[in-house]
């Protein structure tokens, strides 16, 4: 109980419903209900589907860990914390996990210092897996304030339909992120993740999970970048990790 008090706080939805047994099960503006999260925890892996991953590298040098989540079909089955002393070591440890799991694709946050991790991971990937950089602040389709909001909303829809779940949803750190995130309406009428929440909290576990389930498009939307001494890297047209990057070749 004390552990949950420290992790979630006494004003959280988790504390009120799971510890105090109070209602309601969902906050106004919340993307997820505790009921939905509990119902999808038993989803199993689909062996006919490829293994994909979502990777949220540390966004600052002061943070020592990053989060990577693996999923196969509807099941998020593995979550790992990556402890590293620098960005290159972080990318190398992530590469080892991706090869170990036989992942075919990884979606990785590529904003700020994390862009360096995405660059290095693309170099390490070779032809073993695709590296798809994610920049949540970029524009999205109509109705969403940015790409990150669209990703979270569409992921929430998968959870509500029972199309996303698995053992990772039992992790209290994941539950905390999913129950904390909220939506708001901007003055222009678009959906946005609430700034009063995202402005004071990091959602490393939630973001990594959302990335794992994000489908940015088919192979037709990708192109190959080939450079001397490197195998082809398959990356999105509009989200190249080499943008504004001095090419060593």
C-alpha cells in the first residue's frame, strides 16, 4: 500500500479505486479507464505477427534510463529499462535487445538528444530491422494538435476494442502513465494532450508502449537511404534521422 501511495499519490484514480474502493473508474478527460486496462492484461501473443518495439530514450543527460517495449500482434509482452552512461551505449544496449527478440521494426523517439540515439540505432540496425524515428511535435491529421496526440488517441481506441494489451499492462508504472494522461480541446477545436499534465510529468513508460503499437504506414511510404560502407536503412520519408545532420561520407 505504501509503495502504491508513493507511486500514484492519494489524489490519483488508481489510489481511489484500487485502494479506497471508490468510484468513478475514469476521470473526466481521461483517455483510459482502469476497467479497460484490467480487461486486456491477459491478451496473448500472435506468433503469426512480426515483433515490433517502441523505444523512448532518455531525453536528457541527467537521466540514466530509457524504456523499450516489445509487442507481437495485440500483446505487449516485454518491458525493459535500459541503464546507460551515454547515448551511444544506450543505443547499443537497445540494439542487443532488438536482435535478441528478433524485432522487425522499432519506433523510436527522435526529439532533442534522443535524435542521436535514433541515428546510432539506424547505423547498428543494418538490414536486421527498420528504425522509424518519431517526432511527436510534428503536425498530424485534422482534428489533432500534433502527432503525439494522434498516437495516444488511436492507441486508446485499440485498448478499448481489446486489440492492445498483454503482461506489460500489469506494470504499475505503465498503469500510472495511462491513467494520468488526459485530453483537452484547444481554442481551434483540436484534441490535445493536457498541458497541465504533460508539462509536469514524464510519460516514458506510456510513450514507449504507444510507440510499440503505432503504425505510421506501409512499406510504400518508406524509402531507402544508402551510403558507402553502410547497408540500406529503411526510414520514413519525412522523418529522416539524418535531417540537419552532417553526413560523414
